[in-house]
C-alpha cells in the first residue's frame, strides 16, 4: 500500500494496481484507491518515459526541426526532443538528441527546468538551452522524418504567437527561453 500525502494532509491510499496495457512506449494501470472520507475510486494511471526538449541557438537563430507526425498526418515545427534512455541523464540525452536530429553538437548546455506534461503520469520533460554549436552529421532514427530549419528568433516567435507551432513541449521550451533570456531573444 502506498500513501500519497502533501502538505495539506490529503491522503490517497493505493489498494491495488492492475496493468491494463504495455508497449515499449507506454504502460496503463487501473489503480483502486481510497480517498479521504473512505471514498473508493479507480484511477487510470499512465507510465511514460521522461524526455527532453532542446532549444539550440546558432548565431542568434534557433535550430528547429520539421517532423512528420503520423497521428495527425502533418509536419510539425518543433525543437529537438527525445526520450531519455535507461541509465542516461537528461543532459546526456539532450546532447544526443540534438546531434541525432539536427547534426549539431553543443559545447554549452544549460538546464531551463522541467515540468510534468500531464496529470495522469509522473513523466517529466526536461528543457535545455544548447549553445556554442558545432556542425556534425544528423543520425535520425529509422522512423523519423525530419527536415532541419534554422530560423530567426523573431520568425520562431511569430510562428509561436500565431498558433502555427502546436507541439506542447516546443511551446513550453520557447516560453522558458523567453523567461531565461527575455531581451536577447524577443527581437
């Protein structure tokens, strides 16, 4: 039994957990819980791999990728992203994904924080700023269809503000960049 409690003394008690689905990318569980007041519920919980989003800066421009996204059959303008491997740190993953997706190697990488992308999972998305880039060769996964785009920061923020960037990790990463460097990246 697991007790989850916060500073407000709200306690949810896990009575049982049944795995309903598993793939290499996701696990789905139905957790039988007892809430305060002895209320019984079933909460569907998802286990997803932690991932990174990297904002690469090259001579004042942002290196983006256009990625084909099968579920909605469209190309999506994004920052490089990827799942953290077993025994891999978020920082190492950010460096690896940057090189794999764009062909750039960062000599300077800075954490801009992390967030939980959804409330039914403990998954974390780590955000990094990559600078002092050196060109190498991309190494895309066999399922990735990627086109590299190097865009003026102003153009990226126009795409963001117009709603043409719809990839949530990219949106959050770009806003984190704006709060990290508000003057140098908003013009």
